[in-house]
C-alpha cells in the first residue's frame, strides 16, 4: 500500500501564562514556538486549491497556526485568550493537532511537535 508523509515546519510568536503554576511561568511571557507537522496518508486528496486528488493535503491547511491571530492563526496572540485549556506545551500541541485535523480529510494521520525553545519540545 502506498504511503505518503507530508512534513512542514513553521514558527509563530505568542505570549502566555500557565495558570496556577508555582513558578515564574505563571507570569505572562513569550516564546517563538517552532512547530513540525507530519501528515501521513495512504491515498492522495484534492484540496481547496487543486481539484484533482494529487496531494496528501495542502501545506496551507497544515500551516494555519502560523497566520496572524487576526487572520485565524496563533502568531502574535495571547494564547490564554485563543486556546480553551491551560497553555502548557502539551496542550498547545494537542490544540494545534485538533484544529489541524478539522481542516484536512479524516483519513490523514497527524503528528504535531511543538518546541518552546531549542531544548524543550513535545510531540502529540
């Protein structure tokens, strides 16, 4: 069975605070988040921009979070105002995964990795 894995990386800058955290991360601070998304599929699909089934999905669908907050993304946002859960790296990765899955065909398997800095990351 053929398998394709589409990969993309992007960054976005956002601020957040971790509510009820016993430490400095309870205060508002910012990160340049680095995100890697892998989309695995056993078939190709059409997209909003290409009507023939020739891609796993469109890179634009995977990179939605890199858009400016005023355009529906997470860039230059206060994550506590955009994400309905505690804004730990784990929950941010989960949120990006869920929101990305809503934008692409159901049979695509997603993996989302989020770095808060060059030495700390999580994969969902």
